[in-house]
């Protein structure tokens, strides 16, 4: 899947009236989005607008022709971004959940073991395995919820770690969910 070009910021960079910023660990991820941040809705009218902001120089150090990117307003435990977002002219099209906290309504999140993931979602679709992870997804009318799982194979997790969810992403319904990004720099809205 080729990363779409980031949409330019709205004419006004002031955030629209939106729901207050929920606590990161209280966010629910689904095929529709992450908490109030809805897939397919532009930032200007997105109920989760408080969760993202336009950063005009986000990729300035990369020499990218378009250094501006939409980024999360959350800060992770490591000081980095715990989520990532891709915005195009059609709205929010890709949301990554990169750190533990958010969960599905059924309680699945980063750290959930594969057996629990499969038992919770019997209609889970198995995708093409990536170089260091396996891809699984659920399809809904608003989009896809993708899970990548990884165990201790290849030494990327501590020895004895069962295969478990290492990241989640929400994609627009027009996207192809069958791609892996674990242990790479390929994230929603990332600098090229």
C-alpha cells in the first residue's frame, strides 16, 4: 500500500469545537476509528479533532518536499507519539495505535495474546504474514481494524513471549488491509 499524500491543513488551524480529549487508556478502537477520532471524516469536522493537530515542520529534518503532517496530541510514556494518523483530502484514512492503552470494546489491545484475539473475533481474517509479524483484520461498514501479532521468533520479543498483538491500525473501507508495518518506520502520516 502506497502512503497517500498528506492533506494540507484547513484554512484555519484552530481546532473546531470537539469533544474534550479523552484519557489515552480510555480510548476504544474499532473499525470506525479511535475513540471520537473517526475514519473518513476531515479534521475540521471530526468529533475527535482534539486528538490531532497540524505540525507544519514535522518532517523538516527529512528533506521532504512537504514537511507538514497531522500528528497526535497525545504523548507516550517514552516521549514519542503513541498513535499516528494519515489525513488526505477525503479525511482521516489511517490511524495507528503504537503503544498499549486503547482497547476494543471487547477488551483486545496491544499485549493481547493471539489465542484470545482469535477467540474474541471468530470472523478475524488472516492476512499475508509480514517479515516479522502476522496480519489479521476485521471489516466493518466504516473501515478495517487491523492487528499485527508477533512472538519471540526472530528475537524481536523476549524469549518465551507468546504471539501477541504489537500494534493496531484503523483503515478506511477503500484501503487494502493486507500489509505489515511492525518493527519499521512505516506509520500513518510518517515522514518519507
